[in-house]
C-alpha cells in the first residue's frame, strides 16, 4: 500500500501500484527533486531532497517514524516500485 504523508499530518491513500513509479510522479507528490530513505520490510520513504534548503515544514509523522528530522510531504511505498 502506498500513502502520501503530508507535512501537516494528513495521510492520504494513493492508488495501488501495478507498475513502477515514474520519476515525474514522485517529484510532483513531494514538490521537487527526490531522495529515497530506506525503511524496513521492503518499504522506502520518498522525500524532497532539497526540503531543508527550501524551508519546508517538519513532517512530524515521518520524523517520529525514522528518528530523524524530515521535512515536507513524503511518499511511503514498496521498494519494488522504484
């Protein structure tokens, strides 16, 4: 299951994947260049690579889950779809 975790704490389900993400899809969801953060169980977080530099707000949901400060909207997806 893929979800978009907004910086304001809202979590939105994304359509179930049947094929890998296009780079442009992920860039649109996170608002810029992407960075991939490895998670457990074959999951990854996709975030805006320049989020800190751009001054995006802290995403408390993903920051608590990873134990490090992350900013902006994030996509949680299976690694197989990258």
